[in-house]
DNA sequence: CGGATTTAACTTTTT
DNA sequence: GTTAAATCCG
C-alpha cells in the first residue's frame, strides 16, 4: 500500500478509525475485504502495531488465505498474521490450554458424520425410542444448543417433557464420550474455547492483551458462541471492527444469529457506523435487479447499493422443458459467449440451490467436453477410503479415539467381528478405558479363541508400530506405510474395475494433499495435519486460474465473484426450497440467498427454470420462483430461442497441460436452425425418450454416448430387445 | 462370520 | 438416484 488513496471516503473512514468499536455495513461488492486488509496494513505502517497483536476472523479458509496474501502484498512483510477462521483460531487456542478443560492436546476433531455415528450408537445404547428422537434430530438440537453455549443441564429451560428428557440424556452421554475419546466436534471448538476464556481470567487476559485489534468478517453469520468469544476477547481494548451485511445472512439454520449485527450498536455503544454502498463489482442492471429482489424483505436495516459501472446487458431469463434441457441450454450459452464475446471458461459459474441439481449439469458439461470444477457435494474427505485412512491416522495420534478404532479394527478384514468387538466394549465399560486399552486387557486375560487372539494382537502390534514410527517419519511416509502394511488397496477396495480405479485415484490425491501440506512453512506434524484437514472446506480449494466452469451451491458462492453467472432451478419448491417456504423468516433467508447469488455476477446474469423436473426419481411440475417475479421487468429479458450452436470449438492442450477449452477462431460459426423451446420434439434424444425405428419398431432410449456425428445410442426395442445404433444412420424418429 | 445382493427410505443449505 | 439397512447365501 502506498497510501489510503485507493479508498473511497467511506472506506477510508472505516480504515482510519482504529480505536473503539466500528461497524462496517458493507453491501455486496463494496470492497469490504479491501477495508479489512488496508486496516491491518494501516495499523502496522502508521501506528507500528505488530502483526501478532492483530487478529482477523474470516468465514472460510480461502477468505483467510486471500486476505493474508493481500496484506502481505500491502505491507511487504513476511510476518505471519493471525488471519483465519473462528474454528481454526479456537483449535489453536485449545491445543495450548485444553488441559484446563480435561483434554489432552492431541485431541482429534470429529466432523458431522463422525458426530452422527456417535449419536446413533448412543441412541441405540440408551434404548431411546427413535420415534421420540432420531439421530438426525438429536444432532441438530445438540449442535444448536452448543452454538448457544448451552450445556445439557441448561436445556430444561426450553423443553419440559419426555422429549427433552431423552435429548438431555443423549447430549450428556455424547459429551462424556467425546471427552473419553479425547475428541471435540466442530461446535465444541467454539464452546470449549468460550468456556476456557470465561472461566480462566488469566488466559482471557493473556489473549485480550495479545489481540489488541480484532476484526471480524461476515459478522452477520456469527452465532451466539462466536459472539461471546468476540465480546470476551475485545472487552479489554474494545478495538473491534466488524464487517457484514444483513442482506447476506444465509446461515440462520446453522445457528447464525442475525441480531448480532442488528444489535451491534447497542452492544458496543459509541461505535462508529460506516456504510459502504458503492458497488464496484456489477453492472447497473444486475445491481438494480438484485435490489428489487432484496427490497421485498421486511426485516432488514435497509440500504441501497449503487454503482458507477456501465448499464450492461439485461438479465436473461429462460424457461426450459426439463432439467436436461436446462443443462444443455447453459452449456450452449457458455459456448456462445466464449465464441461471441471471447470469454474463457473460468469466467463462468453455475449456481444451484441443492447439491442434487449438479448431476444433470455435470452430465451435459461432460457431453459437451467442457471442463468443470465442482465444489461441495460429497466432500473429498468424506469418501469411504479417505475416512478409513484418516481413522488409522487418528488412532495413531490418539489411541483413545474409540470411534476411529471401531471403524478400522476390522478393515481390512481380520476376523474381528461384532462378537469380539462387543466383548472388548464390555471390558472397556467395566474398567472405563478406551477400546484400544481394553483390547490389550482382553488379550492379557486370555479368554478368547486362538484365532481371534492372533488377529487382535496382530492388529495392536500394527497400530503400535505406526505409533512408534510416527515420531521418526513424516506424515506422507506414515500414510504410505499405513496403506502398505494394511494392504489396503489389495484387501479393501472392491474388484469392480471402475470403482477401484476411482478409489485408488482418491488415495493418490490424498497422498499428494499430504505432500502439499508438508511444504508449508508452519508445523507439519500429524496433529497439525489432521487439524487442518478437518477444518478445510469445499470453497477453500477453489482456484480461479484454472480454465474451467465452476459449479457450486448458492451457499458456497458467498464471497466469490464471476464475470458470468447462471442461477438454475429458479422454481417454487426448489428455490425457495419447500422446507423453507412456510415461515416468512425462512423465505426471507432464501431471498437473501437469491440476492447473494445475483450479486456474484459482474457482467452477465442468467436465470433459468423448467416446466418439469425429475427430483429423486419423481417428475414434478414447478411454478416459476417468486424471486423471478420479484425482479422488475425493466431489468430482465426473456430468452425464447436456443443459443447459436457452435460447431467450431475444439479441445486444445495448453502448455501448462491443463485441458483448455476455447473457441477456435480460425473457423467461422455455423448457424443451427432456430429451435424454439416449445418445439421440444427436438432433435434431442436422451435416456427415457421413446423412439420409432424403421425396422425395429418402438423402443426406449437407454443411453446415449458421444456427440454430434459420432453419437451412439442404446435402445431397448419392444420386439427385438436391446440394440446399439449410430444415431447418424439409424433414422430414429422421436415419438 | 463375512460378502454380495436386494430392498427400502429419504431426500437443503455446511463450519 | 443414492445410500443405508436388510436379507440371503456360502
């Protein structure tokens, strides 16, 4: 940074007021990251505040990383700043002080599926009737209780019946088991950190002395636990700057408390309130359209964004017949824009409300040979083989982790089945020790068959060997050792060829992730590795430099921006989602989500809906989304024809060896016949289409492969059975 | 006891 | 359409 000249008046005010509480109400695209990064640089450069005395909390690791880089380029110094997510900051604090709370510092972090597994087994063990409390329910109640810093004993305040009795039982056993396993879940990281600071004035004093300047990004999405943490930490110096936008609050369902931002002025009297209303991202059309939607919300502070950017194209709206056509429309539109406007694939993003919608779009992109990257959905670290491997690593780090122990004790198959396991569990209960230790006791007591004895002692030897090795070798070496000695690839992964290859590919990717991690200048221990990967999220790995179309849910889109945005599935029941269409508070949150999506677009915005859509097998006919109708007509234009067919695109290999798809400018474009959407007898056959063949008669399409001239089609004919045909020669007629 | 296959259930968003 | 549970079979 050379000066504050790059900032507008309002931004400058927010940066310069370094003392006391500051609330920055920052609209979408108004430069809030800029404010935070310049503020950090300003503190350092003009006031000599040391980096270690500043902490900035972000919502995702990606935002944190980006912020670190920007601060680094502003200040030119390589010192490490405390810029990271709530969860990782809490994890770091807890690693240091968790003994005060009765944990060992090698505690492991459970993700939500671990959480659910554990709750399931507790509900089973306690004999709780699933009609009263399902594991899903218990999980969400426990999570929200923790986010409100409520212990099991605090729950009676809310419920006072049989249900809450059961919930309290499950919750308290759950906490006991976590403690016994020396494990914490996501919510515990916040709750225990708050607990630690509240009950240990000297520790609180240490951190509030250390972090004299605190900044919080996306303040509208903080929950009560996070709010308390911030209050505690800032109580001494009160140099707290929060940045947020009530219109972009989309995590109420996860415990985010919008009153945190709405009441900030009351909580922190004498605060400076700065409003950033100039948008630097989008065209006038996009911004006004987004404003016309968000204005329908009643509970908002109210602000109106403006921009000096150009008018831009109108928003385009297209209604398609089916989700397949929707995907195809998007693909063709992307091709057309690549060709006519010389855009690159990484200019495009496709947003959807639910992960399930991504499949069809992916299929279409693959069919059209367009590279894409997808975020979210099944998380990489949620895959079976990865979780198995991680469970091994966790047990090596912390043998008391019963959940992971149970997962791997019989993977690969060692003949330690349910019968043996339940005996081990009994001993564990009797002596109140972990399963690992109970296994050792079991062996010593020697009341088991020779076969189980050898396999169990083999298993313990294996783990013990890893534990000893761990001191001497790197995490990647340990990973490979585990795979090798368990003969995981040979024993566990099925023989189905495609599946097998995919899984082995995943394991390779995992190893390269480990190697990547080891390159970092910070701590590279097993402990640090496991912590890092349990807190990493889908968006974190987004790389805007790859030439690929980006697919993600609207939630994941927050904080990002793209030249061209497609929002698909703009239908009642899907968006707003039918589970959020009853209460007006919920609809308002969906509307904010729509606003977030729209304001990601810089230049072009496309909205699509369909007449019919297959959702989990069943075909449904949805009305168009109310959000579509809320956009004033003056900003929107209805697309009635298919995009021009582009025949002149080629896959090319670039020097960086990334597969790059872009228009081949040496050839002209062929105009395809102008198909209107209502004319959907369409040239276009897909699985399920009914066809008529001149010789074979009536049939149903099973599958199509390839594109254009080379398209192959598999059809099941009523009279002659399944045939594979070349579309070009088959003379099929759609019926 | 373990593996493979079939059946049934359940469908939001995620740190 | 996917995944987990249930059932069957060796």
